[in-house]
C-alpha cells in the first residue's frame, strides 16, 4: 500500500523565536520615531552650525583688523619729511579694512587711535571694530557688552 505523505508548511524565522503579535505592534508603533527625533535635534544642530560659522566670521574679522593695524604701523614708521600724519595712517587702515570685514547687518565703523608709548621712537596703532553678526554679536549687544575686536601693533620708527 502506498504511503501518503502529508506536507507540513514549517515557517522559517531568522531569530530564535517567532514574531509575536506584541512584537509586531511595538515595531509598528516605532514608525516615524526617527522623523520626530530629527525634528527635535534639527534646531540644536542648526544653532551649532550657525555658531561655528559666526565664530569663524568673527575670527576672520579679527585677522583683518590685526593686519590693518600692522599696515597702519608700517605706514607710520617710514622715515619721511614731513612725517606721516595720523590722518594718513587712519586712511591707510580704513582703506585696508574697506570691504574685507564680514560683519552682517549695519556696518560698524573702524576706529583708529594711537596709544602713547613710553619710548618716543615707538609708534602704536590700535584698531577697534564692533562685530555685528547674525546671533553672536546681537546677543552680546543685547546683554550690554558688544563684541569689540581690538588689535594693537607697536613698531619702532625708522
């Protein structure tokens, strides 16, 4: 007598246990979690990135005014008759800074002054600039202390 074999459909699971209804419900409930987490973290990430950009802009402006004070001091130490005037040095500094500063919003003027040195053979040129950025400069201004970038260069007259 021929023997009949019954075909049994055995499910194959990748894990050690078959998925349960609870597992399927929990997985279904996780749908959209990544979107919500991204939505919560996006403002923080944007704040960090904008802070990095603004700090870089302030650092660039600091380098510009440092170089401008050097240019002013170089112009002022040259041996010449008549001697280089404070107005010529100031013009040299403001020309150097011209369009190089990256502050956003209303342009802040560059101020140039000449601190008195104990040795008359020395010339000091101090350049100051109030940084106005998107957040950092405005935040510090609102707190009562704007971000003033200052650089002083001292050179010996020829």
